C-alpha cells in the first residue's frame, strides 16, 4: 500500500509540473501547450502559475502534494504513515477546494473576501488536466491514508471506492442541486432573504383542496402526491404481475412478454403521450368511432389525471419489472418448500413466505415508481391539460413570462420534501431486516409454481395491459408510415428517407439524412455513459450493503437527490453550477455524459441494493479468507451473482440517456445535438411523421442494444434445477 | 505457525462482545473455542480470520503482528458454518478459487484443486455444482477449498452443525485425521462439548466474552474450575457438601452420610458445591458397604449400552449411569451409592 501512496504522490506532482493547470480552449490534443508550459499564461503548469504568473494561492495545494511524497518516503509505521497521508492529502483537498471556490473569473468570488483581502489583480478560469489529476491524486492519497489507519477493514480498494463515490456524488449531484435550491432563499439580485420562501410557497394554487368540495382543481402538491401514489402502487402491481408470470408460470409467450414490458421504457416519453392522443384524443380514433357508431359526444377525459397516470404507468411499469424480476428469482425455493412441508398450501406459502421475502424489492419498486412520477415532466406537459403538477409548475416558472428562478427553486424544494418522505417511508417498511436468500449452501429446491388464484390475478392484470401496449405500438409504427395522421392515410416511406438517407459517392458514404448527426451523437454519448452509470451505481450499492460506515444514509439520500429532482431543474442546475470556474464544462459533451450518469445511477443503485441484500455475506467473507482482495471478490463472486441487476443497470443507463428530454434540453449545443431534442423540435414544427419515424428508429436501436447487453452479460448460473413445465391444472 | 491473542477487546457500539482475552495456539495443534451461543467464540474466530478487527489488543500469527491486516492479507483460511460455497461456480472452480486469487496459473491451480478434492475423498466430483452435492460432500468441498491454500492457520466455524449425527462423528474424525496427518494449526469453534473433546489438543472455554478456563480435554473434564464449567463440560450432579482439608494435596468431602478423599490442593474448608460425574457413581443394592450413600431409585431408563438412574439421596437427587444392563433396578429400590474419588470435584463458588 505504501507503493501505491508513492505512485500517487509522484503522479500528482508530475501533473502539477508537466500539465497545464487550467482548461484549454482547444484541449490537449494539439500538443501546442507543451511549448507554453513555462511561458504561456494559459498553458502554464500549476508550479509555473504560482511562481511566474502570480497565482500564489495554488502554492499551498502543491506544497500539500509534496508533503504526501515526503510522508510516503519516510520510514514510518503503517498507522503513522496513514495519519500523515490523511493530514497532508486531506489538507491538500481542502486547500484546493478553498482556492477553487474563492477565486473566480472576476477575482475574489465573495464580498467578504474582497473587503478582507482587498482587490485582486489575478483571475482564474476552469480547471484543466493538471488540476484534475492533482485533485484525484490527493483524494487517492486520503483513501490510502484511511486504509492504512485501519478504516474499511484496512482495504485501500474499498477506501478508494468510497472516496470516489462520495466525491463524485458531492460534486455532480449535491453541489449543483444545493446551488440551485439556495436560490429559493435569495431574491432576484442574489441577496439572502430566507423568509422569501414563505411568500413563494403560500399560494392557493399550490395547496388548495377545492377539488374535494367539488369546485375547481386541487393544488399542485396534492395533484403530484396523488398521482405519484397511484403510479407507485400501479407500476409495482403491474411489474410484479409480469415478473411472476415471467418466472413462476409456464406461460408460453414469456419471451414476447419480456420484450413487451421493455418496449415502453425504450420509447421517448412524448411518443406514448402522442399515441394516447392519437387513440383517445378528442379527434382520436376511439372517440371518432364512438361518435360515429353511437353518437357519443367526444370528451377530453384523456387530458388530465387519467391520461397522465396511464402514460406514466406505461413508462414506469418496466422499471418496476426490472427491479422485481431479480428479486422474484432470488427468493429461495427451499424456503417455499419448507413452508409447504409446514402444512401451508401454495397460496399460504405465496402470501406468507414469497411475498414478504420480496418486500425489499416491492418497496424499492414502489419508491422508484413514486419518485419517477413526481419527477416526470414529459407526460404531464403533453397530457396534463389543466391538471398541473409540481414539475410542470417549475417549468413554467423558468420558461414562462414569470422567469422566476426563486419560485422554481422553492417548488423544487417542495418536490424534494416529497421524495424525502417516500424515502423514509420505504426505510421504515423495509427496515434493517435481512432477507438473505441466496446463501452459501447449495440450494437444491425447486421454484414453487404460482398458486392458481395468484396466477389468474397476474394474468388478468398483465395480459390486457400487454395487449394494450401492442395496440399503442401499432399506432406508433403506422404513424411513421402514413403521410399525415388524421387527414391523409396514404402509405409512404418518405419520413424515413428524409431522416436516414445514405448516399454513396466516390469519397465514400455520405450520411445525408437529417437525423444522422444527432443520432450518432446520442449513440456515442449514451454508450459512454451507460457503463459508467452501471459501474458507479452498483459500486455504490456494494458499499452501502456490505460496508459499515458513518453517513451511509446521507450518501444514499444524496444519490436519490438527482433522481427525485425533475430533469428541467437538473438541467438548469448543471448550467448554473458548471458555467463558471472551477468546473467550466457547459457546452461540452462531458457535461451531457455527467448529467446522464448522475441522473440515472440511482436505478442501478436501487437494483443493486435489492439484489445484493439477497446474497449471503458469508460468500464475500469466504472469498476474503481465500486471498480474494476486495476488487477480486467484487469481480469473481459478487458480479456473477448480480447479473440481472447489471443488465438492468446497463440497459437503463443506456436507454434513459437516449430517451431523456427535459434534463438535456438546456445542455445540448449545435455541435452536440441529441435525438430527443431534435425530435421535440420536429414535433414543435408540426412534423409528426419525421418525429415518429425517428422515434421508431430509436426504439429499434435500443432493442438491439438491450439484446446485445443481455447476450454479453449473460444469465446468472445458480445451479438450481429448472422449474418443470406445469402439466396439470388443479 | 502459532496464533497469539493479547488483551483483545471487541466492542459493537456500547455492547462488548469480547472483553480482554489472551491465549496462544501452538503450531501444529488443534485448539477449540467452546462455549454457549453468544459467548464471543465466533467473534474471536472472525478476528483471527481478519473479518472483524479488534477494538483493542494485539493479534500475532506466526510471530507477525496482523492486528490491522485484512482477511486477504493474513495467511489463514476458514470453513464457514454455511459452507459459503459460491453457487455460480462448479466444485472444482470453488476449490481452485483461492489458488487462482493467489496468482497461481490455471493448470497448476486445477491440478492442486484436484489434489485437494482427492484429499477429502471427492475424486470425480469436480464438475458438479454445489447444489448437486449432499450436505457432507458440500462440507468436504468447503474443507478442500480452505486446505489447498496450505494456510498457516485453518479456521472452522461450527463446521458440523448442519450434518446428521453419524456424519458428524465421521467428519470430525476426518478433520482430526487430516489435521494430524498434515500437522495443521487449526482453530475450531463449536458449542458441542463432545465434539470439542473428540478433536482437540486444547480447549478454550468461553463464557460471556471471557475465557472461563483452558486446558487439555482431560484437564477440563476432570478439574473444571467453575460450576459453569462443571455443568458445561459433560454431565455432572451439583451437590452440597462439606470440605475438610487433610493435607496439602488432599481434602475430605462429606456428602450426606458418606465421605470421600479427593486429590485437591486449592479448595477451602467449609460448605462447598461439589460436582459428581454420573459415571463415577457405583450403584449397589442396599445396604452395601459402610461408607456408601443410601438412596432410592426415582427413575430408571434402559439405553442399550447402559442404564440411567435418578436417585434420591440426602445430598440431593443424583443422576447416575450404570453399565450393568442385564439386571436393571426398578423404581423404588433401596440402593447404596459408592462414589469414585476421580469423579468428585470441588468447584469454586
């Protein structure tokens, strides 16, 4: 471990001397910066900046890095070396953060610093390669110091993982969100006025209960809450039905069912809304049919609560399914067999054993459904009508005539409180019980088939839903193949040709279609983001389930933050936080990838936590006593047992990156345009045909990617005997 | 490859699981940590493994201070109560796992793993999944997996508790035979006193986070230091008696109307608790010899190899075993009990 400390110390110092400290306009690729390391103010290294260019505030950080090297070289006992690294490295991180936040584009950032230390000549821009590597090195040295002092079982890998997860969540989730929430307590000029939030929230539009009395609409808080409860319960019930049918019955079309449940998740949200309108809207097919055959007056029932709930159920049931399928598979058959030998019939077993064992998974699925619903923006904006929820209120506060960031921030705060409530409710229900059902003892039981009553209920819930899904997708498919939906139903391939035409010339292939640019950008950024999302989410899950440390709950909550806040708020928060030094990445591809990763890692985390609490801890311990170091244990023992969760996290990471709209709408640029923002623009221009054709292409792409991921990661081999085909019906 | 514990304390929050224990396990011996559940024996074992780190104190393995080292960095391996076989790997992959993680090439690891499987009598089972094996076979895989690493110390955490009685006896004999053959240093945790006596060179009896007594199985059985130990190490009858010192090495113990001379150098004079081993009570028909303790048979049961009697006497109800099964005594029979001195133990109060 002291070798690692030495390597990191040297790496940090080399970066401080040999790499430009600040970010460069045209990046490192050109190599032009090498000449300017000591002479150009832009490209100078950290050392040169502090000596030649008057940026003396960098010197303490560099001194701390040097201190780490000294501590690594001295002949010290492990615990003492650890203390030394902790002091030097930790001090370095603090000094780094202090100077980075204190000095900005216009000198001192805060008024009190200005009045205390006087006007400052120098300024600084966003950090670059040198500063980043120095910071990473310092954080690594802190982790090694912690491990040397015996924290995290003396394991440097665990300490490093812990530092990585904590630091990245603090930087890319907690900071931007707190930054924008602070605006709830500031007036338009940025002055702190805590009481302003009371004014902002004390509105009848938010809290009114008039709908109970039958006159007018309720406040947006009650709307949001009621919708989220219905969506959480509904998606959990639907997801459980699908999961049970897929794993515990001999239903013949499981494969199709599995694909069907995944379809809505790979569909950009507004497409489902659009299809629902084509079907149930005022001039939709159903209404026209009713009008024509029975003379029923067309109504607008789809606009409002029913429509939004329907669309959300379509959108979020697959997430619940993905969370639950691993859990249902993980329930130990032996426990069910034990129950049956204890005079419980299949129904009793299901109700008293299987369901309670799935409780962490059910609570997780509900939590995901609930929070997805309150954070959803696309469906309420398309289908909400007069039914306002918090996320649309925030949107209108930002983009409307109001342009009131303070009000938006106050409403976002309210949204967070709701998410917080759901989070603690879930904690209470699941509690600290252990549900270890994949134990280290070989399980030779047979999975119990579902009792008939439960099977019938599951079929009755899931199959009509599946049929309805098929119908909707039929409409989406047709929408891209006719000239103008509603008026001219002539079949055509024009929309596809316009978007995806390819020309062959002497110079090679020319991607002449209008959609190719945004298509390739989307694929590239999503493909970069997905593995990082899954890795970070599962790593965080592993730390939370397997390691005991202070602040575990706080960390878990911080990851929920970015998930619970609507995409619009995240987008604005990222622009605000990363538009100015120290992290100046607005307008780059990096900020889009970061937004994808930290917005979507929560699902990987939840699925990982649910799956991991079913794996007996003694398996990890056995690996540790068999010379398996923590990363090896993770790779050879935990990951193979987590395959369903890994597939879920990868798929979700990719798919959400491709389909998300609200979070990236503020982040895209002409250079980095994304598929969804491109499609939205088409929709706004009334070009439904092209929009739907492009959406269909995205759906096909994502299906292919899901199958690829499933193929690459493979199934979990548990060595359990398979469920025999259920021959006789009772 | 000895193990040395010095003043080890383990706290969880406000509760103390292990309060300041010290002991030494000599190289090539099998030492058992014995005690009732919740006595801290498993925590102690896990601290040797490095799965828990002590709150205070110092642990040495083979002369090296390992107090702050993690499980991976210590040269120990462990057989878990639940076996902890990796369900997604074949038997061979399970056994080869530790070898591969130690950086041994695949062919060599496979060869050694097969050798390990042969050592526990599981040739030809390599390609099976753990779930396709019986409990005893899974146990052997777990032992082979730990054994192939040739660790300085091998740890067993209640390894036999999931097996049936016959298999338990067989497996404990196999473990003992393996340990003797390979001269392994083993620390073994169990709550079963018979199992502990059968396999151990030394036994450390723990109670409520402390070491109650340590010694050879014979020491502990014949000279238990406390009433807890007398009860815990085999059957014994607690009786109230009077102690009178005869000389430095002997005392005279009076139980009811009988007096027995017992080798003892530490007991104080006066009233004392006396533990009487059931096999040390010789049951004769009344009136018997002069120094016998008279009593009445209260219960009698036939166990094939021997008889068990509950006998009411002036010193309390005594439980006795008697190898004479051909002429059993019936309930209500007047008897005279002769106590063998080696089965009469004065314990501290």
